[in-house]
């Protein structure tokens, strides 16, 4: 399984690379390739990192949600409580992403 993880830029040692740290609660730093990003990254920016490549920039809120979801999956697999990590999903109906809502609406009644 391939998973992208949120990491925060700490420094930019050379063009096209960033030293990043994971979300709070995780440890270590990693140098990642930033050449796929649509704009230059800067210290403090959050990135979605797959392997050693940054695949897109993240808002800090989205980075936190992804980190919490990954922690929830680990906790659930270990038989530990995880619901507190998914507070944004509790007591609401699942929602399609905006780009899929329109497609789903057009299929209603076509069966």
C-alpha cells in the first residue's frame, strides 16, 4: 500500500529539495524532492510526501487531518481507541469531494 504523509519543511539545503519533519508526535527528518510541486516550498510549509517526493502542498488544517487519520488507522489496527482522532467525521454524513458531487448528481434517476 502506498501512503502519502504530511511533512513540514524545515530548511531548503539545495534547489529542488527540502529537509522535512513529520507531523507532531512522529520523529525524524527526511530530505525530500520538491521538483513536482507547482510552486517553491518554504520553511514552515506543509507537504504531502510519498516516499521521498513531495507531491503537493497542504494547508496546515489538511495536514493535521491526514496525520490524525493515519494515527487513527494505526490505533484501530492495535485495538486502541481512535475515535478522538476522527472528530471531523463523527456525527455527519460522508461527503463526496466537490469534483465528484456534480457527476454523482447527474447520475441520480438514471437507472
